[in-house]
C-alpha cells in the first residue's frame, strides 16, 4: 500500500502535523476561493486581535509604555514602527487628497494673514510662486519629520541611553499617531473654521508630553519643557527646509520663464530675417 507523502509547509518546508506549521506559524495550504476573500478581508481588517489594532490601541491608552515594550522585545503582537507609520501616512495623504485638505488648509484666513504685502510685480510673482510650491511640496516632504524628530529626541533625551535607532522607532510611533490627529483636525475645521490649528497645537503638545513621559520615565515638568523644545525646534527646522526648497524652486521656474519669451523672439527674428 502506497504511503501518502506528508504535507509540507509552503514557507519553510517543514512537515505539517496540524493546520499550522510548528516552525514558522504558516497556515496549511488551501487554494483561494472567491467566497473566502471577503470574510478574510473583514476578519483581518476589523479584528481586535491583529498587530495593527494592538499597536493603535496601545498608542492610544498607554503610548510610551507600549513603545518601550516593542523596543525591549515584545514585538509579536505589535506592528513595526515603520509599517505602522507608512499605513497611517497613506491613510492621511489619501484623506487630504480626497477631501482637498491641503488646499483648504493653505487657503485659510490664518495663512492669508501671513502673506507679505504686495510691492512690485516681480516680488508679488515670487511670493505667489513660493506659496504655491510650498503647498505642492509639503505633502511630499512630510516624511522629513521623522529624521528631524529622531535627532531632536536623541538630543533632548540623550541621558536615556537609547540608541539612535531606538529614538527613530519612538519617533515613527508618535508621528504616526499624530497623523490621525491631523485628520480629526481637518474634520473639525470643516465644521468650525479656523479651529484646526488650535486643536492640533493642543492635542500634539499633550500627546507628545504623555508619550515622552511614559517612554523616558521623567517628571511632567521636565517632559513638557523638553516637548516644547522638540516641537518648536522641529517647526523651525522643517519650516526652513520647506521655505528654502520653495524659494530655490520658484527662482528656477521664474528664471526659466523669463528666458523663454526672449528665445522665442530671437527665433522669430531669425525666421523673418
């Protein structure tokens, strides 16, 4: 009598005795069926036992403690900081893209108050071009917050003896959670105009302070002081980077536009001549 060959794990090649591999945890192979896809999506997307949900819940109710658990080895039940940040960044950008969030944010009365007064035509064109480019590039340079916050937390909490990579992981978690606050702030501003900036300022300072206090086990006074230092420094550095890039970009565009009509006029003279 022919003996049936034992089933093997499709991931690691080990023999399977149950429905899951004892070596890597892979499920026994079953061909995909149409009727199985939707239940699996619902189960994985809305289950309260997935790493993504555990991470979100942990960062909501005990943020610093959960982040330290991940740093010191409790990683199976949590989503990695890089993956968690990318997921929420995607959700955030998709939300703002679908609901025109960036345009309404930059077109608000708050930003209009900071627009420089009109002087000559060249300065006005330069100012308008810089603001337009700032609006365009901001969404693509949000990720610069990660290295900025990482180095600032490494500097302000340098006595914690955590490595730079540890600080990067903490920064990814706290920034990812603040992306959710950005969506909430945009929703609030659509109902109560000009309140989103105030909401974001209050909630960001509060959450950062809570996160850093639990993560580094410091007093509230010292944590709040360092939080203000980190946030103000990050705004300055990020603002300088955005404005510098926008000015250089605007100068290049305006400079090229000035030369374009001249070259066309020369070509027309050559043809007529």
